[in-house]
């Protein structure tokens, strides 16, 4: 008996998987057979994907909406595709790409075309991922060059910081007292103390 499964992946917790779920419902996939991961596609270390693979048996059918939902690493996609279709012996249907439906073209030519399309699409998926990372890095570098600060804004050091340090060094005030009164974190306080002492030596 052929069991039908669906695999859905979004890259982060705040992304919406509705489009993929609608596509799965149109294929009449039982809800209990739809596996959803909310994490990056850089590798296949995903809990729901692993659970899915353990359930798959020869002759089963797996639906995914598009090849990049399976993953974004060119070599890993190729490897997983072979594991699923050759080692386990299931069929895969990529809904957005009818040529990637292993139920069709079981002859040599059909297999060749499907493999060729898979290679092209998985290469494109990885290239897109690398281009996104490159654009992000360039954007961050450009923003930093303009003086844009990333991360939480640092709490300013109070004007009387030197007095706090002097009292702290002779034990008249504790670190906890200073943190409570100034709002500084412990790591920021110690760093500012080092900077303050270096400034005094100049």
C-alpha cells in the first residue's frame, strides 16, 4: 500500500507555511503525514525531516512544493534525493516543477531528464542562498561604514564614573551597587574600568 506524505519547510519561526500547506491539502495528504520544519535549509539535520525519513517505505510518495523546500545545499540535495529514491525506493513529486515527478518517465530518458533538472534546480537554490548571504554581508559592511551600529545600544557611562571606580577600588562600594545605580552590565562595567584606567595612564 502506498502512503502519501508531505514535507514543508520554512527558514524561521516567523515565516508563514500556509502556501505550502494549501498545496499539500490539494493533494489530499493526511494531516498526520505532513511534516513541518522551521529552520534553515543549509543541511538535513532537521528533527521533522528525520522523523519523516524513518517512516518512509518503498513505494511511498512524498510531495514537496519546490526543490528549495527540501534544502539549499547543492550536494546535500543530490545526496538526499538518491537516498529517498534509490535507497528507500520512494517516489518524489515537486509540485512547482512537474518534470521532477519520479512517477513519470521511469525509462532511461525520463530518468536522465529528471536528474538533469534536479541538478540545475539544486545548483540554482544554492547559488541563490550564497548570493543572499553575500548581499547581506555587503549591506552590513556598507551600513557600518556609514556609522550604523548593530546590536543593542550600549547604556552610557555616567559622568561620575571615575568616582565610582575610585570608591570601588578601595572597597567603599561593591560591584553590585554600581551595576544597580548605573544600569551597566557586569561585562560593560569591567570593560569601562579597563578603558578608564588606560586613559588615566596616558
